C-alpha cells in the first residue's frame, strides 16, 4: 500500500470514528445532564470537519508536479494543519465560554451512566491516536499528525470530563459545577495541544531546518559513493509527504565536467533508491583544494 493510500485510509478511519463518537457524546451529554460531555461532543464535531479537511489536503498534496507547480502540491499539508488548529481553537473558545456561563448557574448534577460512556470513549480515542500517529509517522504526513493529536486531545478532554463528573456524583450537592470546571480545564488542554500541532507545521512552511538526522544520513551515504570525497553542506526541506535535498559535494578538482556530472547523477539515483521519501536531490559539485 502506498503512503497516500495509507494516509487516506487513516483519514477515513478518523472521519467515521469522530462522527460516531460525536453522536454518542451529544446524546449522552444531553440526556445525562453533563456539560463536560457536551463540550467533548463539540470538539468531536469540529474533529469531523478537520478530518475531512485533512483527507482533502492529503489527496491534493499528492497530485503530481506540473508546469505551474514544479515542486508538487505538498505545501497544502501545513496549510490544512493551520485549518485543523483553527477548528481546535474555536472549539476550545466555545467550551471555555459555555463552561464559565454554567459554573455561575445552579443546575442538576450529571447522571452516573455518563461515566460508563466516557470510559469507553477514553479507551477508543487512545487506541485511535495510536493507530493514526503510527500511520502519520510512516507517511511523514504533518496534517495526519495533527489529526492524530485530535484523537489524543479528545481522550484528554474525556478524562477531564470523567474526573469532573465523578467529583460531582461522589461529593453530591454543592459540587455540581465540578463537571463544568472539568470542561473549562479541557479547553486549556485543547489550546496547548493546538500550539504543539502548529509549531512543526509552521516550521515546515517556513523551510526551517528541523531534519538533522536526515541531513546526517544523506551526508554519510554520499561519502560512500565512488568519486565523492566529502560533503560541504546539506539542506533538507519537506513538502507534503516527501523531502527535497540540496547537497554540495566535493570531488577531485582534476576530473572533467562530465565525470563530475556522472558522480552527481549516480549519487542522486542511489540516494533516491535508498531513501524513497526523497522526491528530488539538487547536487552542486565543488572542486577539492
């Protein structure tokens, strides 16, 4: 299965899972009188749209390069990630606002059956996170990482809701607002996760040098190619699920231009064969001193 197919399959998994859980949470929160669970449902509803955005982004980012887009369409991935973060921030803001409103208003405590619902949700969302993050690492997809963290964020907010509802039920009268305080805490957790998701995506779109391990692997491999005496510098940037490498190599100053070209061409082909995630390599040949 190709990276694109793997990523698309993971996105469909997220869409179906988030839709099912959003319905369950809305029903359980409404009939169980739990705003923490309704807050959780709000996030899951936002997750549906963000997962759809991730799916569209993955499909578009894998379109082949064309005349107007010689480097492909991979830059759409971090842009989709920004959109996903936007959904998270909006969800967190709505949850925080509604929580503060509910804390100041007396209301009935949540129903005990909501704890059973939340227990199942927590387990499922953590399993979902593990499955999607594994696919994200396999495909090198930034937006899929964001989608995976949606699952982890959902699990965390569900844990907060579980604790809040438990306190409200165990402590009884006077502690009904524990459910709402849990939802407020969950909103801050969502905002923190938004920052964690946004940071690498911003680095990707700004071509930040954040792949030192790959740089070392490329340089080490280049030195094993016949005719390459050393490497001078190497830069790696990510576009979608693939990488582009700019590499300076040092060769014998006495060889011909053709021989230098052949060495560079051999290195490029060998490097792409060894590291399939590399889409292209631009090699500059430097003469030895």
